[in-house]
C-alpha cells in the first residue's frame, strides 16, 4: 500500500510518517512547503503548495497513492484572527484543490482523510458534553469556521462524487516536538528552562479552570490510519481520549515531575475568555467502527514532553 501525507512537515506529519512506515509497513510519500525540511529515510518528499491545483494533480497522477492524509493547513487560531483570508485560502480553497485534483484523475479512487478539529464544535452547551459527532457546530473563531467548512465540503464531495472521503475532528493532541504555543508544550518548556537556571522559578499560566481532552499524538496518528482503512465514506469521527482534565490538574502533574520548587503566576497575556468550560470528546463511533483505543497514559506523555524540553 502507498500512502501520501500532504503537509507532512508539521507536528502530526512527523509522527504519522513514522507510524505508517514502521507500524503499517506502507510505502510513504510526503509533501512539504519549499521553506520546510523533512529528514526521514526511504521517503520520497515533494515540495507542494496546496494552493497550486495543477501541482497537486501532477503529483497524484505520478504517485497514485492508495491512501491520502490531508494534514496541510493554517493551523493556528491566533494567526486565523490576524489573517483570516490566508486561513480561508489554505484551509478551504486548498482542501477543495486537493479533492478536486483527485476527482479529476480518471480511474482513480483513493481513500482520503481530511483532518478537522474539535474546535469546530465551538460554544457547546453544558449538556452536550461528551461531544458527539452530530452535535450542532458553532465555531467561535476563523480557524474553526474554516475546518467546519472543510468538513462540510468533504461530506458533499463524498456523496456527490462517490469518493471515499472520511473526516476527523481531532481534540487536543500533545507530545514531544509540539510548538510551545500549546499549553502542555508551554508548561514543559517553562519548567525545563527554570530547571536549567535560565529563568527565575516562576511559571506563568493562563486560565487553569478549563477542562480539555488531551491525547498523545502517537495515539492520534494510529486513529488516523485506522479511520482511513475502516471508516465509512462521508462520515466524521471524533479523535480524543474521551476524558477531559482540568488544566490545573495537568499542571500539577507536570510540576510533580519537576526537580525544583516553582511558583505559579497568572500572566494576563495568556488569559483568554473561556466560553467553554469543559470539552470532552465522545469517541464511541471511532472505537466501535475501528477498534481503536488510546494506549499511552497521560502521565507518560507529560514525562516524555518534559524530557524533550529538557533536552
Ligand atoms: O504553516 P507552516 O509553515 O507551518 O506549514 C504548514 C503546512 N502548510 C501548507 N502546506 C501546503 N500548502 C500550503 N499552502 C500550506 N500552508 C501551511 O501544513 C505545516 O507544515 C502543515 C500543517 O502542520 P501543523 O501546522 O504543524 O499542524 P499539525 O499540528 O501537524 O496538525 C495537522 C492537522 C492540521 O490540519 C491541523 O489544522 C489539524 O491537524 O489539527
């Protein structure tokens, strides 16, 4: 089997490449932007901007992968506020380019996975958690709106053109190598810097009361390969641990792993209005249809992420 990962130079792409090669034993082709680098063995890597539909077509025509994982995105919520047009271009027009390029190739029916986000659900009501896939989408930021749109277009293409497209909504995923824009990487980086004496023993935090659903990125990529093989055409699958945890408790676990005493201070800049106090994925559909279970305990992921930043 041959798999193509579009947008493989990002956080998830790195883990997905390893998983498909080592665990699934598939041949893997990846794409990246010209400014990015991918250092992997036995991998064919192409430069590809998904805004260039013709380039997508010629790559697909040449490689004809059986499975296509579409990861490429403008994935930052913060940047989506600053540059909504770019986010719409990449996340909506780019995804349409990918789907349309596939559709335009004769006698070619790959299985395709579009990666969306738990952010698509937005301001859920208290009785809507754990969140099921059929919950009303109320995206609260530009990034979330573009991913919700990608999801809708994916299901329309699947139905209208009988294409084997599956969609996921991934909740918070964490692990070594994640950018410190995200809460766990941010806390671990700060702790590691304090331990090295680079900073005073003060850890700056935002809102600690929110509850979120965290999954190790290596479990997430296993879910992706399971869905692309066993998922149903046009269906959407939540990917999460199925258990939310208060950020305060998460911080407590990270501090317990630290070798020094650390004071906690609230940084006004990190405080964001939290309109959704508890976000927890209902993952029954994923588990029932694919047999997937999260394997890596949260404490193990936190330990490895802290070790990564210590290094
Ligand atoms: O924005 P950059 O320079 O980090 O590059 C990202 C790349 N990308 C593109 N690739 C092709 N054509 C474009 N026009 C384009 N614009 C951006 O897609 C990055 O290397 C990759 C996405 O990776 P990350 O931003 O690290 O996201 P992550 O955490 O790996 O998540 C994968 C997927 C994304 O669709 C997220 O929105 C979703 O899972 O949560």
